[in-house]
C-alpha cells in the first residue's frame, strides 16, 4: 500500500477521482511516499500537476530516476508492477485503463491481449496532458460529477493511445500455470481467509510455499497484504466519493465490523476513516481554490 505518512508524520492523500469497469483515476497529493510493486492489470498514465519533482521507478530488471516537468506524461503498459518513490512528495494524477478498453478503441476487441502500449517514463504529449487536467476539472467541480464527460474523456484517451502508442504484446507473465494478471484480479476481489492462498496455489499448480515466494517476487507484497490493501482502497472510494456510513463501508468491503475497518485503515492509511473523509474534502477544496499547478507545498 502507500506509505501514508511523510517525514513530519503528516498524512498523504490518495484520492480516487473516478472509478468504472474499464478505467479509474487516482489523484495523489502529499508528502514523500513509496508504492511497492503491487499490480499491474492496467495500463497506467501519469500526469504531473505541479512543477517537476523527482520520481524513481524500478522493476522488471530496470531502473529510472528523473523529473517530470509540466507537460510531460508517463506511460506504463500492463504487466509486472513497479516500485515507485516520490522522495519530495507526490502531486500527480494516475489514470488506469484496462488493456481491453484500449484494444476496443484500436478495433481489435476480439484479441485484447495481443496488443499493449509503449513504455515511456517521460514523454511530452499535450493531448494526454490536457485530458488529465480536464479530469481534474471534473473532479473539483461542485455538485454531482458529470460521469458521462469522464467517460468521454477516458474514451478519447484510449483512442489516442491506440493510435500512437500501440505495440504487439509480449507473452503474459505467468505464476505457475496461470497468468499473473488473472491471479492478481482474483486476489483483489477475494477475501483474506485462511483458504485463499492454498486455493490460489493449487489453481497455479504450485505448492503454497512456492506460490507465496513467487507472488512476492513478482508483486513486492504477499497475497494477504494485496487483498487487504485493495479492500482499503475500495473503502476510500465508498467513504470519500460515495459518502457511505462507516459501518456500511466495513460490511461492503468484507471487514468484520466498523472497529476492524478502522484499525486496518489507520494502520495502512495513517488516519481514521472519518479523518480520511475530511482530509479528502479539504484537499479537493484546495485543488478547486488554489489550482492544480500550485500544490507542491500542500501536504
């Protein structure tokens, strides 16, 4: 999960902007933080929202360190996740698109796994950059968010990627006899009961010990940690975006009760569910009133 406290023990906001079957957008605003290699079942597009700041990425046998300037974007194809470090703070919108969504816009819906997108740690693309900022404008709009406009923007982004960045796909990363992406999808939506890992190991044709070691090597986390973190991310969405009652959120995300959710949430996020909801609202207000290009000192 995100390391959620900066050096001054202040919380880091991870705010879900939009969420749908084919896409989501995650706004990151806060102090120094680190994201382990937890996914990737999605193509990920990063759009900086402030002046250039250091970012370091590592995974799949490569490392990259640099600064993303305003106007730059980053493109990462679906596949093994990467470890990402923002040593001076994160101020960025990350857009997640399913490979099938991009493939449909490329006119090859029948074989979505046959294509991917090119990897770019840093590329100047004003179309992607402008779409990202249009999504931020929707996020900070008062009242109900215009979901249809968000869908139109995501479709435009997928069509742009399909036209300019499409590549033949490499063979799927396997975990035993199953594609890693399929296992990750199952872990994210599954419970964290005692039978989860043995069942997954059997489905991959591996022993429990071999499955756990291989899973951690590929993702940087245990199956339990990834499942728990995914449930907390869903809780964030229900708390801050849909504004559900905390007890209802606990039930909907598979926690035993409100106290259990609060304990796990505080450990992973660095604040209580109620505190996160208030912090979410304050950060959106700051975005709306100060502008998305003046947030480097906001933490």
